C-alpha cells in the first residue's frame, strides 16, 4: 500500500527531502492501528519498533508497588514516544507502560532500520534528537509541576492542557494525571465550582473559566 499521502500530511519534511536513506525508512515502515485502552508497551518489554503517531493518543504511565498509577506524559499526532526513543538509543527495556487512550494510527519502523537510518541520515537524526529533547523537557516540567505545585495549580494545569469547551473525564482520570487521590480532586473541583470557575455535571466539566485557571496556574511561576 502507498502511504506517501500520510507521510506528506504528518511528516512533510521527510517527503520533501531527497535523502535516499529517509526513503528507505519510509518504505520499511508499516501502518498499524491500535484500539483504545490497549497496551502498546509494558514494563520490561524490549523495544523493537520506533513509533510515529499519526492520530490518536497514547499515555505513558508507571504503577507503584501498591498499584497507584501516575501518568508521565501523552503522545499525540506528529509525536514520537520519549521512552521508546530512550530505549532504542540505550538498548534497554521499557521502564513503564504505554496505553492507548483512543484509537491510534501510527507508523512502526523496525528497530534495525531506525538504527541504520539514524546513522546515515542527518535529517532523520536531527528529527529524532529534536523530538526527544522537546518531549524530555516536557516530562521534566510535568514532574516539576507534580512535585512543587499546589493541588489547585496541578488541577488548573491539567484542565488547561485538555482545553475543551466541555471536558468529558472522570475524577479518577484527573487524579491519575495529577498523581493524587480521587477524593482530593473531587474536593478541589467542588471548590473551583464554588468560585464560579466551572460547572460539574455527571461525567463532564463545563462552563470553564480558562482565564481564571491560567491566572491560578501562573501563581507558582511568578513567585
């Protein structure tokens, strides 16, 4: 099957290049579709493919010995997974797990092709390391937020990151994003509602005052 239109849509720099090694990489990639709530990788799994996400979302998370989940980051359209890149570069196994949040479409590039083209193509090498450094910086900022922000600030930032007019999510899902207990999230959402910053309905959050949340989220940065 000819996947050139997808490469042109999501990774146009690859198609516009006359780099023959990139052509080999694109020819070796297979198009995969993964249903929602499926495991993409798991703790201890060997990394055998480099994934480029076309559509959908994957969350990377760790699970503590007592079963508590903590979301590390999300991978969206046009992105690659920072853990996958790290494992390929370091020849190591996954230290966490990845779960599809929606149906995901992606290009899967075999590890041996990834390594070969990484060594041959300056353009692909720049793409991989730029994407890796950007995603790693995002993860570090997220960990800083989880470590140092107040619960109010964490909750405001999570809601801002979702950014929908109506947010369809559960309090438990928000708690996994924030690394805290569901009861804590519910209590603070109720307080946000009492401030007039949002309205809680069954299974959804609406009437969200994003300017107010952004002011709250910025408090720590300005201190």
